[in-house]
């Protein structure tokens, strides 16, 4: 990507890949990454960014072409989400999996890497006992402990608080080897990115850009504008020729021959119309209706917080009626996600629900979605009055096309799962909306539209988010800072 770096360490040569022949994610893709480069992988939700990482690790094989990795280069990937089979493992059992041979200094290595990701934990503690933010740090630590030549990070800032992101940014700037990062956090990416791999969801090609993340965004925007202008001119010329064809075709003789010649020119011109990239597409403006409800929707009289590994009960006095908005804040590990779960389920003595309320609950790990269910069935399940036309129109607002919603939820990208959750809220019409890190995995272009819809929601609202830009666009009546209790 840059002459400042050494040899090529990763090269895609004519790579074509898709889960089936009719729906390719990549077609004849060519690009290369040099040693020690810091590269961002960009593209629309579902375009195939995570697939690039899996092709590099060898987890997936191209249908055509080849992925060349420098001989003996060690690869490690920091995944987006902790695998469910790891949740019952201890810290030590989790990190043992990173190595094929037994290491006698493993405990020391674990201690070092946990310090690197700014996490303190005993080696016998189970993964399930860590918060979402702490699990994000463990996923990163799992990749780092392998000291890879190629470090692949898939949405590494998800669930991290500000100090965690700052820590990660400093680490990446100093990391002396090759890094490829998938992320929707623009400011984070811009601090260390030296080049961009841009996967176009429509053309299934990968373009390369040299420079910062914002440099690439500007260049992409300029290219889109050039393509639009080029197409506008071409389409005007095509229409002019079609008008002439219609006029000459009925005149007979030489005029008919001229019309035939113009038809050939039209065909050639139509072939030259450029496919404008669709990655600048955003979801449409939407609203999440909420029924009238005169009573209290939810009451909190006490909450549990976690300090130094111990649960502490704290008294609070919070009443949410229709139109009230609560922001819950606090550092990773204090118990925000657990609190939201107990509020959603009314599974704690300090939580009381109003009668027969409907709750829309965005879980940061999407554990509320049934992965074996199709997206279509998931949407249909929240509708009081099933309506195929309304369902499909709503899904389309979130770029979930008829083809996509036929797929099982487990096969969707993380970003598409997030958009599916918001489509469900539109159809569900909840009294209470609970959002746990709703910006995770979502393309940054969609976030202002989602923030606008959340701010316009007329029911009761509870939000946990480490994205200050997103939070600043929503008006809250009350903030519960768990760190101050």
C-alpha cells in the first residue's frame, strides 16, 4: 500500500468468493498489503469485510483465484463476538486454545497481555462473568498473545469505553507489524490508518486507497460524484437518441436505416453507464411507534453494581412513564448490561413493570434473536396483525431486501442483525425501548438516522452507549451514573 513498508505480506489474486454461485461477495478481486502497514477494511454491512479476514486466516477458501500469505507469517484474529462455547471456560482455559503446544510460561504471558488491554482478572474466572466490554478486551488479548505478524481486528472498539479505546489506539500506533482493522468508528480509524481496502457491495470488487481514513472517504465521495455526473450525461444522450429513433423509425427508407444505426449506438452507450457504488446508501428515515400508556411503565427502586468483583445493592428512585428517557453510564465491568437484562425481564426485586407492557430490547450480543429463524419469520413474530406487504416495506427501509430476509439470522452480518433489531421495533411498537450499545456493528452512515428515530420515540427509553456522538443527539431527562452510586 505504501513505499514506506517492506515486502508484500498478503496478496489476493483474482479471488472470487460467495456462499453460492449466484450471490458472490467478491469477483476477481486483486489487492496487496505490505509488511507493517496499518490498513482499514471498509464496506457496507454485509458486503463481505469479515469474509476477507476469514480468507486471510484460511477459515474460508476462494472459489477462484488465490490468497497468498508470506511464508511462515503468523496470523491472529480478534473476533467481534465471544463464541458461546467459550463462556463457561476460565481465563486460563480460554488462552490455552491460542497455542498448539504447551507453554510453561502461559500464566505470565496472560498477565502481560491482560495488562496491555487494561484488564485485571484472576485466571480461574469464567468468561461468562465478564461484561461485554471486558469480553471485547479478552477477544483482543487473545489475538495479541499470539504476537502475530498479521493482526486482524473485527470491530475491536465495540463495547469498549473511552479509556479502552484510547488504550487500544495507542497500542495499534506502536504495534510494529501488519494490522487490518474492520470498524465503523471513524475517529478511531483515522488515528492510525495508512490505507484503505474498500469492498464495493454492488461491483464485488476491492479498491485500494492510500492515506488516512478521512482521505479515503473524501476520495470515495468524489468518485461517486464523478460517476453520477458521467451517468447523467450518458443517460441524457441515450434519451436524445431514443427520441430520434422513435421519430425516424416511422419515416421509412434511409431514415429507418439511421434509426437502426442509432439503436446500436444506444446499446453501446447503455453498456458504458457506470455502476455507481452503493456503499454510500443509508437506511431511510424511520419511526418506532409506541402505544398510549397512562400508567408508570417501569420503576427502579434499587440496582446491583459490581465493584472489585463483588455485587453491591444500591437504592435508587427512578420512574419512567411515556416520553421519559434514561441514560445509564459507568465503566466496563460495573454491571450495565446485567442491569438492562434485569430491567427487561423484571427479574430483580428492584424492578417493577407496568401491566402488559411491550418491551423492545436491543442486546449488544444479539442473544435475543433466534439464529435458526429466518429474518422474515423474526419480523413476522413481533407483528400483532401479520401483514406481508408492511413487513417487506419495513425491511427494505433497513436495506434488508427480499433476498436477505429469506436467510437465517445466523448467516447475516453483525451489522445486518443490528438493522434487523430496529426493523423489529418499528413493527413491534413497544412501550419501553431498551438499547444496549446500539451503535455496535452499525455502519456510521446509518447512525444519525437511528439517533433521530430514537430521539423521536414517544415511549419510555433506556440507553447504554459508549458512543458520545450518538448519545449527544438524544435528549435524556435523567442519567444514572453507576460509578457514582
